[in-house]
C-alpha cells in the first residue's frame, strides 16, 4: 500500500536525511521503523503525507506517486492518513472532544454523526470519560492517546506515528503501542517510528532499522 | 451540498464567536473603517444634494436679450422673427418693460425705489432658452450686433460653472474614496493577519490533518466581511447623524430664501450599495491576508 523506492532526501543546507531507501509496506501491515535519533525516521514518515517531498526516488501510496502531487490534492491525501506526531500538536484552547472533532470539520460532517465518531474514537483509546477536559489536564500518555484518537477519527486507511512513545514512561509507552497495534489488527496499515527497538520487538511484528539515512540490511 | 452548507455555517459561527470574544478590538476596528468610509459617503451625499438643488434652479441654459429703450416696432418685429426662426433656440418669452416693472415692484423694498425714479427704467426683453449651452454662446455673440439690442446676458455661464465644479468635486470624491478604500483594505489585511497569527497553531495543525486552503480561508473571509459590514453600518450612522445635525442649519438658511430645502439621506439602494461596497473591501482585505499567509507557509 505504501512503497518507497530509491528514496533520498537532502534538506536545503546539505543535510542528507535519507539515502536510497526502498521499503514496501503491504495492505494492513504493521512496520516499526527504528534507529538512533537523527537516523531519518521522521524524514521517512514525512514523505507519505507530503510534509516533505523526496529529493530523489518515488513514494507511492495506493499506487499514487505522492511526491508529484499538486498543492490542491494534498489535503485529500492527508485525510486518508492518520498522523500522530512526536509533539502531538494538540490544540490547548479547546476540549479533548473538540480536538478529536477537528478533522471531521474539514469534510463538513453533520454534528450528530461527528459527535458519534468522536466518542467512538475516544472510546478506543480509553479517554471517553475525559471528553470535556482540556488537553493540558491530561498526562503525557493520555495526550498521546488523544492524538491517536484524532488521527483515527476519519477512519484512515493508514496510520503513521512518529515517535509516539518519546517522553513517556515504560508503562504509558507500552499502552500507546498496544493501541496502535489494536488499530492495525482491524486492518489499518500502520507505520510506527521509534528509537526504542527493544519495545518494538516485543510485539513480534516487522521491524526495520534506519542508520544515517539508510536502511540497514537492505 | 449539505456538507458545504454545514461548513459555511460553522465558518460563520466561528467568525461571529471571534468577533464576540474580542468585542472592544472588533468595535475599534469597525470604527476606523466606519470613519474612513463616512468621509467619501458624506461627500457623495452632499454633492448629490447640491446637484439636485442646482437642477431645480436652472437645468437649461438661458440668455436675456435687453432691447434699447428707443428700439422701434420694426426692430422688435425683426428680432422676434429672427429668434423664433433660429434652430438653436428652444423657446422665447417676451417680457414687456411694463410687466418687468410690475414684477420688480413685487420684490420687497423695490416699490419705494421705483417710485423714486419716477419713470420705468427697464427695457423690453426677451428671455431665450437655448437647446444647449454651446449653441447659446454663439447666438449671444451674434445677438449683440443686431439692431435694437442694447445688451445680451448669458445666464448659462454660472450653471456651467456649477456643473464644472460639481465635476471636479466628483473626481475629488472618487479619488478620496479610492484612497480610503485602499486604507480600509490595509486595515482589514492587518487585522486578519493578527487573527491568523493568533490562530497559527490551529491553522498549521489543520493543514497537516487535511484541511484544504478553502477551509482555512473561509472563517477569515466571514471575519473580514463582517468587519466590513459593521464598518459600513457605522459609516452610514455617522452620515445620518451628520445630516440630522446639518439640517437644522440648512433649514434656517433655506428659510431666508423662502425655500424648504433639506439635505436628503441616502435611499435604500444607495445605503445597500455602500454597505455592499464595505463588505467587499473587508472580504478583499481578508482574501489577501490569508492567501499571502498560506503561500508563505509550507504545507
């Protein structure tokens, strides 16, 4: 479903973040991308929703070369991807409920249907009782789970999580990863970038390792 | 279609909520816009009123041909025929000296003056209405050479001067309106820019999660348009208040001319177009502001 072939990324200023990465991720597959900090995990994940475009090579999502997508087509691609960011990017001027409802507004969901979906998403991450809280009142792990709820509320075909366990204690980190694995089990293609390879290996899924921008063993 | 309506309703609600949340700032902004718009709107109103007044006094150019007091009947008859036959003339009215005198007597204070003179000092006269101002110019020059004619007075001159002045005033108003419209766009541009910076996080996150540029722009369009609308309403209120205040003085002045003239406020159509213009300016300011921001920022 997502395929990288010969992908390189060089940032303006000369930093070479990715070198000829080729990686095939099948429909419904879960892949952990590990590596030290600065290995290129974030850069790799950013290419899928076209937050960055590759300097060389192609990134295909459902057969579509997303690196060549026009400006106007990008929002529609992103709606079909659930993104979980390392810094969560929650909005602290609104409730938990409204944070999750944000992506539904883009497509003009009727309020009743939107509310139903928001509650369903919050339920899956175990935050149903906190819908009227402000994100500030949540613990680090809860905030990350809130970010996951927002990512899945649009029922995306793929879920991309960039270091979702950074800054979390072991227990909270494990819970976050369990939730991601649970989404994968209902058929959502999932890519999780994490520096914690030991934790990733505990799930017995495919793990690939990036080192200095190149895929190890490739 | 339903989704589209939902989105617009939500955008409008968001814009209204923003205005309500920042009452004093929104009000001050609207006031700036209102004052800026009140100047050209008020000027336009005054000009329209003055033009209406001038039109009531003399629309057509007119000239008076005064005969020599010693002009014979033959001269009068020849003049009569000449004026009647002239294609440039719209109408001719003969005012005999006796009638002119009795008209003069009706004016206050003139009766005593005339009595003191002992005899009628006024000549016979023709009041000629021309088809247009240019035609009368040439006719007046010719008439001055005709036998029996003492003096020709072209009354068209002042009405043409008034017309020219009104033309200048109109150009000045258009320039003023254009300048202030540009200023208003700039004011809206900056207000919206500030609002964008306040909501920057929300905008950036929304774009990452799949909001289109149109979705991001929409609430700001409403915000700009609403600001324009309140500004326009304030401008109309300022002009209306000024008309009421001025009309006290105008009524007094008009009474001395025996006239009941009053400054008239805009009709419904004029008020609506002033408001629409203001809404458009707000919209344009918002459009420029959001478009520039969205282009500056990476997606």
